[in-house]
C-alpha cells in the first residue's frame, strides 16, 4: 500500500498559536516635519520651557502661575512605585510642545494639506459627514480643526478648544473646574500635565439638552520624541445627555513618545454622559493618561474603552458617585501584543446612597504581551445600600504572554451588595478545528474567536469604531506583519 | 480540485489508515472506499474508534496519521489542513458542536460559504435559502441570529449541524452520532434534513451511529463494523438489521 512517513501529518499543535504582529501601515504613515512649517520646543522640562509654552499659548496670568506650581509639584513627586516599568521614558528627550504654524480652522478645506491627508487616511472627517454632531482634530500639541453642526450650537452646546474657551465667555467656568477633579498633586504625570498641557476640548451641554448624535475628538501625535498633553473638560448640566467619542493614534518612531492627557467630566443631576475611546497609539508610546468623572444625583456615567496601542499604559478611568442613586458602567477591552505592557482597569468611589457601579472588562494577550487588569472599588460609609459588580475575562493566545488581575475593594458599609468575578482562558484547539472544518483558515478561525470574545465591547461602540476595533483585531491576528 | 468524478470512481478512500492520539494507537489499518452519492454506515461498540476515524478524515491535528493514506476526489489529502479539506468538499457534523460566542449562526454560515466559494454571498438569496432550510428542520428563525451554538439545547445543536450541511452542500459528509441524545421527533427532523441533502446535493455520507432510527428513510449502501480500531465486517443494509437485533457480540473477543 502506501509508504507515507510518520511525520507526514497536519500542522503541528505547538505552532497553532504563533501569531505574527500587526500591520499598522495606515497608522504608521508619518508626515515629514518641514522645519519651516512647525514650531517645536526644545526637549526637556525646565521652568524656562513651561514659561515658553505659556507664552506661546497666551495664557491668562492664573494659568501661567498654575503651570509653574504644577512644575514644582512634578519636580517634588516620585514616579509611581507600582505598575509597569517606565524607566525608558526620559523627560530630557521629550519635546513637550510641537505645533503647526497654521491657526486652527473651522472649515476642513483650510486645514494644511499634509495634516488633512493624515486625518483623511484615518477616516476623519468622513465620519463627521455621516453621523457626528461635531468634530475636533488635534495634531501634535494643537487643535487644527473644530466644527459643530449649526443646530447643535444653536441649542447652546459649546464644543471648542480649551484655549479659546479660556479667553471667552466660559473663562470663569473653566477656572473653577480645570484640574479640580484631577488635582496636580494626584500623581507625577498629572502634575506634568498641568505644567505643559496644550490642546484638547471644552464641551458644555446646557440643562436639559439631549444630543442624539455624538461629538468626536481625534488626537494624532505625529512628531517624533514629542509629548501630547491634551486636556478634555466636559460639563453636562442637569438632565442633559451627551455621547463623546475620543480616538487616538500615532505613527511609530524609534524614540519614546509620551501621552499624558487629562480628562475631567462633570455629570449633573439626572444627566447622562457616555465617553467612548478607541486608543491605538503606536508601540513606542508611553500612555499615562488620567480620566475622571464626578456624577451628581441620579446621573449616569458610561465609559467604553478600547486600548490597543502604546508601549506602556497606565489607564484607570475613575468615577466618583457623589450624588444619591448615581450610576456608572465601565466596559473596557485591552489587547496587549509583542513588547506591550498595558496596565488598565477602572476605579469607582461610592459616596452617595444607593449608588451603583458595573465594571466589565476583557483582556487579550499574545506574543509575549502583558495585560494587567487593575481596579479599585471604594464604598464609603455614607454610601448606604450601594451596589457594585466587577467582572474581568482574559484570553491568552499563547504561553509566552501574561495576564494578571488585581482587583481592589474597600467596603465601609454593612449593607453593600458587591460581586467580583474573574476568568482567564485560552483559545480552545477544538473550537479552532470546528471552525476550520467549515472552511475557515486557521487565522480566520482564531480571529473569529477573538472577535467573539471582544463582541460584548464592540456592541457598545459606535458602528465605525466597532468596525475599526474588529479590523485591529484581525490585523493583530493576521500574518501581515 | 479535480473535475467531477464518475459514479463508479472512488470519492473518498483510506488505505491502511492507522491513527494515534497522544501517542496511543487507536485505528489500525482501516480501508474504506466511498463512491459519490453512496451512504455508508459505521457501527461499533463504544470506544471502537468511530469518532477518531471522523476526526482523522477531517484532519484534526490532535489525531496523528501514523500509517496509510487518505484520498479525496482523486488526490492524496493526508497532509492537508482541515480548512482545505472542507473547501475540497468534506464536512463533519460534530457529535458535540462547539459553542462560539460573538458570531451568529447565520453570519457564520454565510462567512463559511464565502470562504469555501471565494465568491461574495448575496444576502437576500442567502436569507431565503437559510429560511427554507431552517423551516425544513423545524428550527425557529431566531436561531439564525443567536450566537453559534451558545445555549442551544442538544437537539438544536444537532439541527444547526444539519443546517450547515444543507447550506454548505459538501460532496462528502461524516455524521458523527448526529442522532444520539435526541428524542424521536428530533431524530425524524434531522433525518429529514439528511434526506434533503441527499436529494438536493447527491453527496456521499458516512453515518456513525448506534441506532437505526436515523437510517429509516435512507437507502444504506454499505455497512461497516469497527471494533477496537479495526474494520471487522462489511456488508449491506442487512448488516444494520443484524446488529440492531443481535448487537456486536459476535465481533468481540
């Protein structure tokens, strides 16, 4: 009969899980910085640099003083003793301010060609034309474009860059909210942010105004060896409703880039704010971002967060449930591939009575990536009959990768209803075989399983972001490295 | 793959096929020859290696071919990956279909069709076909939108397998105990689906079963008895009757 050798079998089991790296080509197209078109502050951080940023931005006096105070705090504060290693981040080699020499535009046609091309490639602002109430686009340190639909503006909604807001009608409001929720003493990078922040958005939704289509900001860090420190300040008044979407990306360089943004969200009585993020920084980025919301009585804060990029991330959006019956929901996914150490999670502090929080996260690790889920649930003595439920699922795509879960809980009442659930699993070979037996390639079968795992999160995202997330997963799983 | 075979040619053949799982030999020198459109029945006591044969034919990497060869449609497929076997026209109805969250049964079948044909699958025509096949299997249409097998009852999982058989239209299908664990009505429904597959596609079948209920409406061409990893008897439809009344006792020992 036949003389088939012993080794002549199917693909080996050991190699099933070797998945090559992502093709990030769309994100990686970088624009050459023409010296004459860009203003770039020298690297490093000194009082002189901070004064220069302040001057560049034509700050009011209080802001200049605030920046200097933050620098002082920064210099006196140690880097966090926990979490992923950030010793590769050398502030002496990060330029804290880079901007195009053109002014911010209100019409897309006026945005400089090369910057426009970058955003067009990323699908912005095509998205605006279809389904957004307003769009902001930040390139390096400054916003290059901002536009809001007329009917939205007529309803009294303000969506502008923070710099103009600092000098206009809302100056006092900004002064009384800016870095009040995230004080510069919070941690070293909050202080850094306070010292050199630039760009970002200010959104104000007046009482009772409900936006049924989202506002979106897109952040792009193009310059090598630079930092992006945008500040997002959103105030949603009583009974108002807003969905805000944030997207981030950057091309890859061989030097470290730093993102230390800050997001402060004020949710009024009975108001609802949904804050969605798809973060796809390049893998040389240190993403040390701080996001925080405070919620008044009967208010609702919803977070949807997808973390795919960056070299190292520290990201734990925090919600302070101050008012009675205020609620929060956090839905997050983190995908850590080769060379990535993503430390993500959520924090919630229950202060009001009958407050409730629901945290649900997914984490995927592959090719030696490290994904850590870190959370903190605090229920203060005043938070009678509070409820909190935390669940985290991890999917490990190979044995070289690592997934950790570090849930913290501090419960100071006797009548709290608190639950926590954690699961760590692998892709089952049998499921891959099942899908392949219907004609799917091994790669497609695995991508389908991973997308399925991520599905509860994609369902929460706006359609074009869900599509982007699925594309990112497919790219991560495919051989187009 | 090669052109359509003539009726008298062999569609699927194993030659002296031996298979091990985790180094333990399970199948020993199995010879099979299935012609286009034929119905073969594989019977045998528990642990005889029936499912192993199904998995090995479909190319599960945990089932190692240590000796022999598998030919399909005139080509040696012994080293071919599972997805390529599926695209060549092979199908396995699983005894325990896997649950895959996040993808609906309907879009999974559409995706699989797309993978197999390489052509875009027109949505309206697809939906119509799917609805017809589901009606034939007495499946509620809502199942098309539910995650693949997730939370399906045993019976619904088996129906979903036959639904895939009807939609993917393979040349050769292995049904691994598709009737086990089903009540009488469900067996009849599944059997109706298999019959429809035969009529519509004219594909060949290898039916692994313990009982004869699923075979009632079908014309069995060949019956094989597998004991301890060896084919010990081959016959016609009458062999099914014999085992049904007398069991495997005369083949054991």
